[in-house]
C-alpha cells in the first residue's frame, strides 16, 4: 500500500472501530462520526494529490464516495437501514475507491483484476453483511431463550410444509445427478455441489422463517411514550432515531407506541474494510 493509504487505513480503523463499538454498546453512533471520516479522507487525499501532482487521488474518492453515499441513502429512504449506515457506506467509498497494489493477497482469493474495485468492495460488504446478519440473529435467539423455544415450536408446526418442499427439491437434485451420470457419464463425485444444494435449500428456508420470527418478536415492541429514549425508531418510519423534541411531542399526546430495533450493523463495515484490503475479492466463493 502507498503511504497515504496507510493513513487512510488508520482513519478507517479508528472511525469504523468507534462506530462498531458505539453501535454494539448503545445501538447508535453519533452523526458526526461518518462526517469526520469523510472530511479527514478528503483532506488527506487532497494533500497527497497536491504533493504527488495526481488529482485523480482526490477526484476518484469524491466520485466513488458520492455514488456509495447515494446508494446508501436510497436504501435508507426505502426503510432498509438507518441514515448512519448510509453515511458509513459513503465513507467507505471515499476512503478506498481503488487499490494501488495487488501483492498482499494471493490466489485463490485475489480477483482484483476481473472487476472494478468499487464493485468488489460492495460485493464483499453485502456478502459479509449477510453472514453477519445470520450470526447476529442466531446470537439474539440464544440470548432470548424463551423466544428460541417459541420459534422451535412454530418450526415444528411448520415442518409439514418445509419437509415436503425440501424433499421435493432434494428429489429434483438427485434426478439431475442421475441424468447427468447416465447420459453424459459425469461421475457422481464431480457433482457434490448439486448433492449439497438440498441441505443449503433447507437451511435457507429455515433461516427465512427465523428471520421473520425475529423481526416480529424481538425487533419490535410496544412501550409507553414516557419510556421513549433518544434514538428509538418508530415502526413504519425511516430508520431515523427520535430526537428530544419529537419525544416531547409524543409524550404530550400520551399512550403507547410501537418501536423497532434493527441489527447493530456498524461492525460489518470494519470487517469488510479489512477483508477486502488484506484478503481480496470474495467472488472466488462462487467460482
């Protein structure tokens, strides 16, 4: 990595690290955090653009950063995540719109040359985010053991639908394997991916059911307005925490409201940053 990239990595480590810490501890991080990452990044890139006589160092950061930020804000307005997460995604684009050297990670991990770097970092982010979401949801279920037992009962009742569906898919995969074996002579051992698909299919079905259960039972609750805190998010609203003025207005009306809690997502950003820079593209998983 070039000298200024190590400085940017330090900025990203501190910024995303603090975001992850605050998000896990308090469910939110201050608005100024992603702004400070972006401002620091632009300042460092501006200085090195001037010193090295290469203004693309700065311009590429602004272009990719704004594209990432626009994409993140689109997800925010679609009520998929919070505005803070959108700004963190933008900050990641500002930090590393490209990567200068390719020697750190070797095959089979590194596929930098096949895709533009922004595509790689976005792909890595969403793949890592999915794995993080699975792990977070499972940990949440373990923490709330009563809810986990309730889900087990619901899953047992729902097994009459899941088993035939998974069984039918397994039969289809086996039929394809036998057809390819007898018709084209492809060894069964060479088609282990097809044979493993039914297990993956069943796991995906169960996780979809589990995700819906977690959202309905653990990510939303009804509370009196007197118990509202700054940062709580009302159901049906964008992922924007309530301010003190908004809470005061609701308390005047009285009654109760439904609030929602999302996945504490900030740790996924620092994981993505380090995996992408020091491991490379995760496209190899699907190749």
